[in-house]
């Protein structure tokens, strides 16, 4: 969830845009936000349903995308054909041919006004079955700056800890990741596609949101889990395998309350991302209160030496500008100007506190906050381990320099389409 500074047709393919612009590396660059930040009349609703979990009316609105231009579509068609041949070597015949129909932005909204998440999807079909259209979310495209901020600071912090995440990037070691809050699913999909050793658990309380992400936002359906911890589908269909084989097996999307989920499982997570706002644009207090069962249970499931938690949070200025003093939301806040610092302190006190490292030295953990460019959001980071070779850093400049250095390594190793340093260096504030 984020706030910006400052007739239904399920699959109306005629609205896919074929306009041509200068191609840039990052198709999720904020310069394209004007394409999907429009009013309801600028797009068309492709899904609409009412939530029973506090999110009100959940809808997905589609907008034309100018990228990639039509000149690049044959390249994707060849990739689809090659993937089909690899996965169905005996049933390929003369080769299954695919046709790309276009690209769209798809924005998930709560109550028609709150933009919960935005993804880019590709629409395509098999030429032998032109009526069977399928959608693929573009995993390299993070459209909203706060997601890039979370990825940048989270992975740079992990690279600065005792564990070398580059082994996980190349699939030589497993990195266990937990995502609280799903939305359209762009964050877990990005992580699983970029980090070969990533095993991602996603917790989403609202089945309507899960359904919207799969049906209208191109998220892989094979990732959906049952309450018993089994795959909802025993086997992926052939198209799902073409699109996601090697990725969707490492994503587990659970319909569950976050507090109940962490209380009943015994997983140890290397990295945790928390982005959980409801239909009233509220980050539930039970997900950050230091006395809540959720935060205490999360502490026991965070890796003791390098576990890192990254939280997306609306900034104080955004809250005070948009909510009247007598509103329900305002009454849930600490005194004005202390919201971010209070939430941050809650996580840091419980997850790090006065912990000692393996060599007996105190202060092995750290916490910091960065501002998200273009948005009224902050990214909070609390990490149990920091430094190179077991070193401990308490000076702001040394920590920031280490993060920037590691972010360049991460950016290169993952072939990221955006500069991590831009997000790490934005309003960096080290906690005391």
C-alpha cells in the first residue's frame, strides 16, 4: 500500500496499447506511473468483488501500457515457443506457436480509491487455440517505488550480514523469505525469479485478494496453498509450467491471518517483508505492537544471526495530512510525529534489543529507516547481523557506505533494472 506525493469487460484485449516509445531498461520506472495512476475512466475494471475480511470492494483496473513496444513482442513469442518445447518435448510436434496480444498495467484497488498494488501483465495465446488467452505477470517489473526500496535495503542488508546471499542468488543455498501481505504478488514473484535459492512463503488474509491476483494479475496459480499446507492444485497445467516452471514451486501462497500463521509454524526465516494495509488504509496494530503475539512469535522465527525484517510504512506527514484528528485512524496513532519512530522502536526492541553476537559482544543488530522517493512512505529495516566477516558497525557513515557497496554487488548479481543505491541513500536515518 502506498500514497503518492502529491463498463466492465473481463478481458477486453482491444484496449491493449501498441504505442511505441523509447525503450528503457526499467519498464517499472516511475516515469510510467502516469499510465496507471489515472482516474477510473482512464482504465476499465476487469474484476470486482466484495471482501469479507475488511477490505471492502476489491477491484482490478486495467490500463494500457506503452512498454514493451510491439517491436519486441516476437522475442517473447520465441521464448514461449522455446519454453513449451523444453517442457513438452514429446508433444511439441512441429512446434507450438504463440502470439503475444499485448501488455497492460493492472491496479488492485480497495473501495475504488485506494491503490493497493500495481503490476504489469502480458496477454498471449497459443495459435492453435486463439480463444484461450493467458496472462503472465512480468516478474522483473516493480512498478511502485516502495517495493524497490524494500528490495534494495533488504538485500543490501542481507549482503552485509554474516550470510553470503550470493550463494542463494545462484541457487547454491536456500534463502527462506516470508512476505506478510500479498496484494498483486509482485514482490514474492520478483524475489523468486531473481534469487534461485529463494523459498518464499506469502501470507494473505483475504481470499478475494488472492483470487484477484491469480485471475486478473497473472500470478501463478500453482503457488496457492490449502490450509493443510498442500498445493491447491496437485499439478500445474501446461501453460503454467511454460510460464513459471522453476519459480512457482518455490512460492507458497497461504490464505491465513499473519498472527495465527507465525504462531503455528516453526520456520526460520532469513528475510521478512511486511506490507499489510487493509481497506481503510490501516497497518493493523497487532502487526507492530511490541506486546502482540505476532511480533514475539516473529522474533522466534527470525534467523538468530542474520535475520532481517523490512517494513513498508506510511510516513507521519502523510498521516497527518490525510486524516482528521477525530478520525478512527488518528486515535490509533501515538502523538503526532511519532508514528514511524514508534513502530520502528517496537520492532527493534523485540527483534534485536540488547542481543549478543556469537563472540559475546553486544549490539550485533541494527535498525534504520529510509524515505521512499516520490511517495509518502518509509522503509523500516531491523537486522540481527551486520558487517563483513563478523564486524560491528555503529557509525552512520560506515553503515551507509557498507550498504551502498553491497547494494552495487546485489544490483550486479541480480541484474536489477533499477539502482539500489538511490533507495538506500534516500533520507537514511540510523536508530539509536
